[in-house]
């Protein structure tokens, strides 16, 4: 299991466009991937679940990856989040 945290730095938070790109990235992996924010947990492969979290600027998020390709998924997703959010 791989876990990393990040605080959202995008002024608009995790809105539809970056959430869609994040889902696209997550779907490339077979591992179970979740995002936690505001005391809620959502499947990172489902855009509506992510949008329901209400992630705004300054919100800390925790990504948890568990599965056969968790190492590769953690590297790719952490890079994607740090460069886009």
C-alpha cells in the first residue's frame, strides 16, 4: 500500500477539468486508488465521487493506492498532482 498527501495549490481547487484528467490518469492502473479530503473518501477513478468531496484551494488530500501496480501508480499520480494542482 502506498499513501501520499498533498495540499491543493490551484486557486480553483479540484474542479471538473483537473478532476477529469486525474481520473484518466488513475484509470491507467489496476490498483484500487482512493482520495480522501474533508473527512470523506472517494474512488479516484470516478469523477462524480471526486467532485462530491468539494476540494478547494488549501485543502489537504490523501491518496491511497493498493494493488499489483501500486508503485508505478504512486509515482505517476504524485507527479501528476504536484505538477497540475
